[in-house]
C-alpha cells in the first residue's frame, strides 16, 4: 500500500484511486485566461507610429498610387504591414507561379527600399485584399484593427496559459502550506537554485531540468510537478510514462515526488494514470489540495 493511502487511512489503493479520479475539475478558467492584454498592447505599440502613418490611406480612391507615394516618403511604415495580416515573419515568400514554383520575396524590414521594392509592397497590400478593406473604409483605424489582430493571435497562447493557470493555483496551496509549516519552497526550481538557496546537491537527469516546485522540509526535499488536461490525447499517456521514471529517479536520491494533476481529459485516459499510481506514492488533484493533503504529507516526515 502506498504512503498516501496509509496517510489518508483508506482501506486499499482502489479507494484512493477512485477518490482521485472522481473529483477531477472540468475547468480552471480564470479572468486572465482569455487575453494577455499586456502582451497585446506591447505588440501594438511596437508599430503604433507606423500604423498611424498608414491610417492616411483609409478611404483613398486610388490606393495603389497613394500607397506608393506614402511608402516612398515613409518607408519605415512598411514594417507595420505584416501585422495587418497576422503575420509574425519579417520576410514573406509568395508563390506567384504554381506551375514552375516561382516565388516573390517581400522583406518588410529592410533599412531602405528601391521604387521597385515599394511597388512589391503595394502589390502585397492589393493582392492580399487588405488594401481593399482600407480603401473602402471597412477598417476605420489601423491601430484599433491591429489590436484586434493581436487579440486573435494571442488566443493561440491559451493552451500554454492553461498550464500557467494550474501552476498558479497549485502555488497558492504550496505557499500557504509552507508558510503555515514554517518551511521554504522554490518555484521553477533547478539544481543550481536548490544549491544556492539550501546548499543541497541534487543530481539531475538533464541540465535543463526544471521542477514546478521544490519544498525543503528541514532538509528533506519534495519535488512537485503539476498539469491540467481539459481534453484527452497522447500527451497524457506520455506524461504519465515520463513521471513514472521521474518518480523512480528522485526516490533514488531520497527525494519525494508529488504529481498534482487534474482535468476532465483524464476521464477517458485512466489506464496510464493508474500505471503511474501503482508505481508511485503521491498522486494528488486540486480537490485533495483543498482538503490539506499536501499539509498532511509534509507533516508525516
């Protein structure tokens, strides 16, 4: 019987596994999950002056001529154009001949431009149809429009923010528990940070190894990894497999490993979770943190 099962005074491990898997949270969405506004604003400010220059083109009838004249006079505004199409690259290759696979190369970050190169940029505006929206006033202000584009691009980061949300939630419990017990913890812990803060040597399996949290309980180390899976997939199985080995590796050094995971994604992927559970002592979820299980683990030293 594993340590956690004994600690919680459960009759057998099946009861503990049921306790874990029947109390997974569906979501942990917080207010700051939807948009990273700080990042959006910074990205827009990078080109705000240039976008305001390009605002001159809004509603102009002869867009090609007006755009050419404007970009010739203010070539620095060219670097703001990729943002209008949600493009991060500074150089774009356009396939212009699909039979012979010929490409047109457009560099939006050149120090200077020939008239021919400016014509190529204007062609980009026209043929990607962003010019039409500008000419027909379907875009009222390019700074506001770019802000919307950045919000859309930032939505791709929600998957990563899901992991960050889980870390933030877990840290609240870790911080409170360590404060109550008068012990220390490190977030994003590396072997070097552990050595610097606590003068404890840890042998890592790879130089880039970074733990979500490390707790120093009077010289006894506890390493914590946490993640949240709202949906299923192969990642869950690979994580469970990785953590089986990680648990074994840290235990060999006298370090306790605690995996805190949650999310509805596990409901359809219980087998790899059970494989980890059968080979490790500490598998927790958010509900168990709420029940002060981490506090109990650290008191049981």
